[in-house]
C-alpha cells in the first residue's frame, strides 16, 4: 500500500476502503489477519461516538463475509497533512436486497506503511429517492 503522504488523498481513501472491504468479503484470510494488514495493532476508531479497538473492529467486520454486501465508495473531497487525512465520502451499499447510502466525514491518521492508526468518523444515512424521484 502506498504511504498516504505520497498518494493523492482521494485515491488513497478510495483504495484503502475498497481493498479492505474486498479482502474481508471475498478473501480467504481470517478477518483478524485482514484487519491487521490494514490497521496498526493499537487502532482506535470512533464512529458516531462509539469507540472500537482492534478486538471490537474484528467483531464488527466478521459478519461482512456472511452477508456479502456489494458496495462502492464515492470520495467527494479529501485533504492530507503529513500522516493525517480528512475526507468526506459516501458509501453505497447493497446488502440482503436493501440499498443504503451513508455519508461519512472521516478524520484519520496513518502509519508510514499505509495502515490506519486511528480514525474519527461522523456518519449519516442518505435517504434513498422514491421511484422516479431524482437523488438529492
């Protein structure tokens, strides 16, 4: 993985989350191995006020393989300053026949090898347009 300090921040965030999710969902490695490949051992993520350390993150991602969601990330903007990246993106997910869009404001710090050290995220569900209605 390219270090965040040398990569385009929009591309880095898109590649990071796309690769991480793809390996979790379609890969053969245990979720703990995938988490460790993309996160430092002392990872702490706070999403909407909920704190997840490494063990909680592994427990959180474990059901992905069973549910096998389809998804894509649309990065609207991202800026980097050294080992830190701030980004606003939308996750578009289809899981068990339901389509979801989640807007994320992300503030994270990455190790020189590209693994995430810590992150703070604020999310909101984006309402799906009714049939025949244009998206907001």
